[in-house]
C-alpha cells in the first residue's frame, strides 16, 4: 500500500512530502524553504526568524474567534542514521518508506517520524478547511536533535499564544508534562604517534556491528550495548594479552544516539598473530554472551588492513581505554517516588581517534541540575589528561500536574478512548523545557503516536496509533476555548 493512501490521508500526504527533503540537524535550509513555501501557498502569515525557526499563523474558525491562541509545535530536523552496510545518501535521496502490517518503516535508515509525523499533523491542521480550531501559531523549530538551538533562540515577543501543544512524544497512551534537561560533554586531546617497523607488525581492523542502538534518553534504561564500551572492552583484553598497539578508532556521529557500530585498527607483532587470533575469538565470544539479552545480533570480526603504522603512544593508549571503561555510562540514578523514571544518565556517544588527535562526546541527562553537574564532573575526572568542555546545557521541563490544559487533554482522551491516559515526565529532552522558561505563563502538554526504535534504522511508526493521535489533536482543538 502507498503511504499516501493511509488514513488520515492529509497527515500521510504531508509526511511523505517532508520525507523527500534532507533535514539533518543544523542542515535544515531545504526544509525551512519548503515550510515557508507551504505557508505562503495557503495564504497564511509566514515568517522565519534569524536562526531558521518557521512560524505560520492561521486565524480561528468562526465559532472560535474569541478562543485563546494555541501554539502547535514540532521540530523540523531528524536524526540521520543508517545500517552500516547501506549506501543510502541522506543528502540526495528521500526516505524509502514502506508499510509492514500496522507499521510504517524505512529501508535501512531512520524513518523521520521523530518529529516528522508531528510536523505533518500540524501541516494537516493548517491546510484543513473543515476542522474547528482557535487561532493557531504553528511553530516549527530547527536543530532540536543536536542542540535545541532553535528553541533557545526564541524570544518572548515571537508568540502570543497562551497554550502550547508539543507533538513530539512517542507513546499514544501517555500525556507528557515534564522532561529531563541535559548537556553535551566533549573531550579533546592530542598524542604523540610512534612509527612501528612495518616488517615486524601487521595491521588488523576490528569491526563491530549489529547492536540495537536507539534513543539515548527514552531507551537508556534498557541497558543496551554501547559500541564504544564494547570496543573498549575488546581492546582492553587484546592489549593486555597480546601487547597490540592502538592505531585508530571510529565510533558514533550524534550524542543523542546510543552508538550501534564502529571500528578500531590495531597493530600486532607478526610473531603474535596466532595469539591475537585466539585472544580475539575468546573475547568476541565472551562479549556476545554478555550482551546476548539486549543485543543478540552483536558481531565482532577482524581482517587485515593496509595503512600507516603510526600508533598511539603507550601512555595515551592506556589512558583512553581506561577512561572509557571508568566513565559512567547508562543509568546513573532513578527518580525517587516515581516508578521506572530515570533521573540521571550518561551516553558515551562518539569516539574518534587518529592522526595525533582524539575526540569523544557524551550526552548527560538529568531532571536534577546538581546531579547532572556531578555526573559531568565525574566524566571530567576520568579524562583528566584531556580538555573537557560542557556544551549547550538545556533545562528540564518542570511538571504542572494541576494545569487546566492537562485536565482538558485528559478528558478528551478519556472520551475518545474509554480509558485514562498515563500522565508522566520522561527522561528525554523536549523543547518544552526551554519554551516554558521563555514563556512562563504558557500552559503546555506533549503527546504523539507510537514510535519505536527512534534514532536508529529500526525506527517505525504505528498506523493505527497515528489515527488515534490525530483524533485527540482534532478533539482538543475543538474543545479549547
């Protein structure tokens, strides 16, 4: 079945349209231009601010002329991730979507439902001629996935609305009213290279693939394998048993993604090649058993490669491997009094080593600023031999469980579905944390359809859930006064 033949037709039509456009974080110019053209094609007031956020305003329908203005908000960027074996080019190809039962998926890449389906729903409201709604300010922000710089750049004179519906949640039975804040922690340094005798050493490339990966906030509690940690465990074992030397490492691209594949190159003394092979087989089997429950498809392999024999000096090699293994990764603490809610976590997301330089990056999340800072401090201690900087901290969103908007949203959900929705905070970053600071009087809730595997090529969007999400949005707009 074609995507555009699904119901509600308007949402899927717009979702397919935006999925033809590259929209990686910080590279949103094409989608910005598309959204501006879309707003103007409807003869709606459309503007772009200095950083690239798009605002489209639509007047109220006849029976809602006196209602309060509602802000509908989503972000334009998506996470670009693909299978290690894929030749897909995000810069020149549209997402290749297909229907699989009750799910829409993408071939070998992220789907872009995060947050493309929210954007598409807002577009469907803007282009509709028969929905009843208050005055609308549609806010499409940029760079949510990397730094939330779009939301951070908004000023309090850009919006007049007193109610905000954020359409960036991923569970259709839940209304989100709070989220964690976070910060990127970057690590940079240099090292002296040592040129080994090419006649005495062989170079082997260790490849890791098949990990589950995923969203470093909402899936961090699942304890899935992290490619950087797995490679570090492998290297630590091989270095101690065979004396091999580290040449280079390449893992990860984005701090909000649990890394799922990568590689390292090591130099092995030729007279220890058999020992290396035996040690590799043993550690690979050990790691497959260790992570079988969460990452059954984990694959470790090595092959001979050709490159320079310029390896890291022994001190830096040992410091880096030790620091990675000592750095807290995954859940750091849970929230007291709230079942199953992570309070603080860290994701070691990026590690690049080579040609005399190393770079690593973590994303540290917490709903408690002091604990976020404590964890960032521990990361700094682990990498005391390098330059460690905190980049772009963003605030959490403090829940308002007694708000009028939440009460109405719950009533609308209950009337439509005959059950009470879950109301909770999440361990992920939503722009509401920033927006609630810029617009403190604005009431906010977040909701959306079921999206699984966000930030990985396993991302998928449930069709029936999208219909459920759309009905809630339509009813809520009708009921708001």
